[in-house]
């Protein structure tokens, strides 16, 4: 029976200080991914590297984000939340400086990988901290609120990156990342309180990380939420990897307009996340997921049809893409909250599993879309359709409670 505290109709007051801090910690990854995208041609010219070599620095960062999370999750369950996140921020700062001083693309490639190993700590630990302190529905609301903070990165980062490139060269992007890391790290030292419960500590002391992950993977509902969120999130990675070629190459959108269009789509994600927070006053997270997954699949179907037929070209593809990407704002917070509610005593390991699955699915989807690239929207659109069909299927067959 649902208590008054858990009732969607009576949400508690919002801890804005926690939202801003945790959202900023989570934003380290998106900031580092999106900020230097306008600088890739300049990096290639300065370091005498090919376009493929400079693009591989993006892939190296995504790989680091996926791998690093696997370690931070169990560590935060065993050692506490503060220590691992502070270590991660320190690694991020040092690696950002190394990126700024890179004398070759190989140096930059390695530094970007290490930078990601630091950035991912904020995302993993922040989700665990939220689950330590809130129930299922309130966790979904908090994660949606954090999206308001971390979602600013895809909007502002490319614009700021372009400005810094013009004023001080591509290296200035990485100096800014280092400064951001210092500011967030100081805030974490002063404001982030230890939230790991005694039950979590006892559970972690009785098992090694492999045992923790094995126990989580045996839980049907957790797998369903993880797959649903990861496959929905794969559409965002597909868009990020495909958008420069599609928008600037195929559709002829200028380099000045591209960051604004990129940011507008990110604004859709943020807006959907805030609508989700309000909708959760009336509906449960699972009810929102059921509806949002079907809407996302419908938009993906329309996008695939538009891409296949060429009807309207950009005037059809871009609005449908905006609507499809906005589904991320409804799906991510609720799938994460659902997964974290399955086994609260392994919140850190669950958070790591969610993050690793998301980046792995995203990297795979981006690679598939890139492999079939033909200077049209078709590879992107059909990759998104397959991913969202898988997301809806995982949600209904594994995660959501069975009826009847």
C-alpha cells in the first residue's frame, strides 16, 4: 500500500542545492563530449591528423565512459559515495590539462580516454546518492530535475566551444573543462554528504563486484529497465554521431547554425524531463514509461518512413527527430528509477550497470548507423527505429508488472 510520503499528489519540497550539485557532477561527461565538437577540424589541422583520427577521440571518450562506470559503482557501495566521486573529479581535471597540452593526436586520444574514466564517476555516484535518499517515484522526479542541469551541456557546450575556439584555439576548451572540474570538485568537497546506508555497506562487504553484477543480472525487472533505457538512449548517441554529417553535409546547414539546432534538440530533452516531473504527480513511473515508449516508437516509425521516401526532406525529418529525441526526457529518469528500486542495497552497482549498458548500446548504434552511412537520413532513422522497438519490447516483457 502506498504511503502518504510516496503519493504522487504530495511531492516533498525540492532540495535544489543537491539537484545543482549532482546535476553538475553528471554534466561532466556531456560537457566533455559536446564542447569540443566544433574544434575537431582545428584539432586535425593543428595536430596533422586525419578526420578519422580526430573523430576517434570521441569514440575513445565514449569507451572510457562505458568502462569506468563498471568500477565506480561497486566502489561506491563498498567505500562510500564521497571518495570515489572525488577521485573521479581529480582524474578528470588532470586529464583535461593533459588534453590541452597534447602534442599529437595519439596523446589526445589517450588523454580523452582517461578524462572519461574520471567524468563517469559523477554520473554513477549521483544516481546512487539519489536512490539512497528517495523512494521510487521521488527518485524519478529527482533524476528529471537533474536533467535540467546536466541537459544544459548539449545546449551551451557547442556554443561555448565555438566561442573559445575563436578566442583562444581548441586548447582553451580543455582548459575550461579543467576549471569546471575544479569548481565542481570543490563544491563536492564542501557540500556532498555521505549517503550510503549501513545495509548497502554490509551487502558490499559480503560480495565482490563480480558477484554483485551477477546478482543484478539475474533480476528480470532490472534487466528490463536497463535495456529499455539503454536502447532508448542509443537514439541520442546515434543522433550525436550522425548529426554533423547529416545537418551540415547533406542538408547544407552552416557551421554557425548547427550548434543552435543541436541545442534546440537538447532543449526538447530538457523540456520533456520537466514535463515528466509534473506528470509524476498523477501517474507512476511505470505508467509514464508505458505511454512514452509507445510514443517514441510511433515517432521513430514516422521518421523512418520520411527518411525512406524523402518526402519533405529536412522539413519532415527534423521536426520528427525533435519529437523522437524528446522521448529521452520521459524514458531515462523513469527507467533509472525503476532499476534502482529493484535492489536498493546495490544502488552503486546498479547505477554502474545502467551507465555501462547505455554507453555500450549507444556506441553500437552509432557504429551501425555510421557503417551504413549514405549521405541520407535513412541509416540514422532505421537504427533509431530498431533501437526503440527493442526498448519497448524489453519494457513490456521484462520490466513492467504483468497484468492478469
